[in-house]
């Protein structure tokens, strides 16, 4: 542990990781690097999985080390200063509620977090007797909140159109464009539009790579790359017209899975910033670094409190893993915003692990009126968009079996009679019930509810003495804690099912351009083949049984994605073709016959004749 940390930390933040060294996977941005901590997570048992992901999450709070490459971190002066500058802008808007708006936007997990935070801060305003001032935008609209829908993230023009719609008639707008990887074209378009209309917009880019590592690929329907947009933002930051909030939080535990640390850090950063803005406006006080640090430390405390339950979390990982291994399901029913966290977690398993819709699925219990922009897009729209208590009771409950796991997520302040009622119904179908319950010291669960669950992860939070924002900090801590646990459980369960190779999401869906690029890079890394060869084989698998023509090869990536999105096991099949020099058909049959995908791939990686070390640490080192 380094001796002279600048701030007194709540948790022992780790020493800088190897990933911070200049040469480590140099061609990849931080958010796409593989984390050295989890290199062997695919072979870990549940207890080890929890420990590894806990260590990865702790990196969020690690301070910058000047002796190394010197990435900006959460506690860096520059980051805190940028936060204070943005708070100043948010204050101006909060003081002028007429014709102003705070917009949070993103794709996938980032859009879902935008939704969650907009809901929270409008609730905070409502509590103060004020009208809503926040709104959210998610690529693909409200349906993307509850279902996996990655394609719309690729369109910059769609992003601009969606932004225009929500901002109609507004005179001042603070726009938070969230893209953890500094990569989503949807967000790039919106930021660019804001910069062209600075009389109305104050754009803020939120992500976790330095601008120099922002994605630099051509965007099909746009004139600039994400990096060019981010560079323009950085320039405008000098005159406080735009801001880039981009501390490094380290690579994800599962390579590229920005729903995990990226999502958590987004929540920590933006909630801290917005809460401070509200606090200083309502108390008419100065913005201070002390205030920011006070709130940031509560999130560090949440890490400590959450992972003090590691043993029970590991037991839950094991149980969820067993359900998935037996081809059964893991359902999570959460009260209020904990339900939103559950839905988020389930939806993200689909692109990340190539999971089926029900493999891990969340439901929101409680009132959801006034939450959505267009509720009609979700209600009674069929099983894919089911998300409510009514949906759970009508469609899932009757089909539950002993093999399924049901996880209840609630706080002691929720309606416990309602919790008990649903728990009794579930218990009639499966005994694999678990609960994650948040309480404040001194609060207890009624015995009748307790005895329904064979095991309860009971998180006991200390009493907070921070005035005004206390309630919301408590709520935010509980949400983040739930997010950490669910991310760990769903990731761990898929690791146990054999969906991860080393620390790579090898069975992900190839459903947008970022994921397409990640697929090629993954193939290069594991096979040592050139980029051209990996691309060729990936296309063969995507278009199989149609042979590759010159026309297909020359087509835009969006065409490949449209074909690949609904296909399964695309990357594992391509990987096996490359490793075994076999046909697509043979690779598919081998995968279909295998009990575990990882097992099949691992066997091919260590097959006699394959040179050890053929997997390169840096895909671009051998690109054509
Ligand atoms: O759509 C794929 C995905 O990688 C999701 O997993 C992620 O939540 C989303 O893109 C957004 O990523 P980013 O925040 O980097 O734009």
C-alpha cells in the first residue's frame, strides 16, 4: 500500500495496477484493456470471484500516481475542479426553473443510469415542492430501458433528433452525455449539436478514458469521430463553455463490460455533483471541495459495507450459477429504484454474455407512474418488455420451478407486508429464494418475513448525520450497493456457466459497431492471427451459410451488425474456426456438443501443436 495518500480513505484503495504502465496493451483505451486482477476469473470459485470483483471496484477510488503514466483519477485536483465548475452551471439552471432543463443521456447501461438519476433528482425536487427539471434520453427510447437494444447507439443523427425533441422550447439546457468508453456515436452527435448551439446548451461529456483514447473510428452517419468531438469539447472547456469529466477508474473486471465499474463510477460522479449543486442552492452556500469529498467518501463507505457481506454474496453467486448451469433462470424482484437496478442488470446480460431474455431478469415492484418518458411504449407490449410486478405475477410466477432462483431486493422502509405476500407466493413454487435487505442500524426485519428466506444478505448501514441530502445519500448508497452485488452475482453466475474465457466476454452479442470491433480484437488476442484474417473469419461466421462475396466484404459495418445481431455464438464459433483451422459448420457442432463453451475454447487453445503464447497481449501489434 502506498504511504502518502492525499485523502483519508474509507477503504484501503489498492496500489496502482499494471494496467497503468505506459506499454500495457498500449493500443487499447483503458475501458477496453483487460484487468490484470481478473486474468484467471474464468477458473475462480464463487468466493474468489467476489474477491476479484471487489478489488476491481476498489480501483474506482484509487488516487493518481504521479510516478506512473499519470491518469486523472476520481480524487485528482483536476477532476474535483471540473466537478465544481459544472456544479456552478447546474446551480444557475436550478435557480431559474422556467424554460431550463438538465438532460442526462446515454446508450445501454449509461442510458439506464441516466434514467435512474433523472427519476431520483426529480423526486428530490418534488420533495422540495418544485417541478421536475431533469429528463433522460436513452438510445432506442424507453424500450431500451428494459430490453437489450444496442443498435441505436450507433447513430449520431438519431441522438441529435432525440435531444431536439426533449429540449424543444428550452432556453438553457445542461446536457450530460454519458459514454463510459468515450465511444457511442449517439452521444457524440448530441455533444456536437450542443457545441453548435452554445447559446442554449452547456455540454458535459462523462466517461472513463482520456480524450486521447476516445474512439477514433469513422461514424457512418456523421462527419466527426468521437475523438474529434471530445477534442473540441476539451478546447471549449478552457472558456468554461463545455466540460469533459473523465477520470480513469481502471479496466473492467470483464474486459469492456462498462456496465460494471463504468456504470458505478457514473453514478458516483453525477450524483455527487448534482447533490452538491442542490445542497448549495437550497442553503445558499459556497461550493467547496470539502462538500464533494464528504459525499464521495460515503460511496467508498458503501464499498466497504457491501463487501463485508462477501461470504453471503458468494453463496448467492453459487446458487445463481447453479440455476444457469441447469438451464433455469435467475429472477430479481426489486422494490422501487432497486427494481430499476435489477432490470438494468438483467437487460445487460443479454449483449454481455449472449444470455437469453429470462436467464437473469429484473422486475420493478411498486409505483412506476411518472417515471418514463413514454410509458405506452412499455406497457402491455409483450414478454420482451415485461418489467412490472403485474408482469412478474402473471407471466413468471406460474412458470417458476425448483431450479430457478428468485432474489428479493428491498429496504426495511419498504412495504414489508407486500414483500411478505409476494415471498409467500414465490415459496410455493421454489425454495431457492434469497433476499438482499438494506436497513439502518437499529432497524430489524419481522420474524415472519425472515423465516421465509433460507438466507438473507442483510446490509446494515450506519446512521448518516449529513443534513438535507442525508436521505438521498442513503438511497444512493443502497442503490450502488445493490448494483455492485447484482453485477457480481450475474457476472459470477455466467463465469460459472462457462461464458467467460480468461476475463473476456467471449459469447457477447455482435450487436453494434463497438461490439463488432471488440469481437475482432478478441479474436486477434486469442489466436495471434492478423486483423484481416480475424475479420474475414468473423464475417464468414456472420454470413454463414452464404459464402463471402466482394460485395459483402466491402459493405459498411452496419450491414454486418444487422445480420449478426440475431445470431448466437458468433464469436466463439469464429474463435474455434481460427484455433482449429476448421469450417464454420464443424466449429458450430463442436460448440453445440460441448457442456461448457469455455471448456471447448480452452481445449482448442491448449491443443497440441498450438504454440503457447499465441495469444498476444496487444491485438494491434500484429494487425495488418
Ligand atoms: O451496447 C453495448 C454497450 O457496450 C453496453 O454494454 C454499454 O452499456 C453501452 O454499450 C454503452 O457504452 P458506453 O457507456 O461506453 O457508451
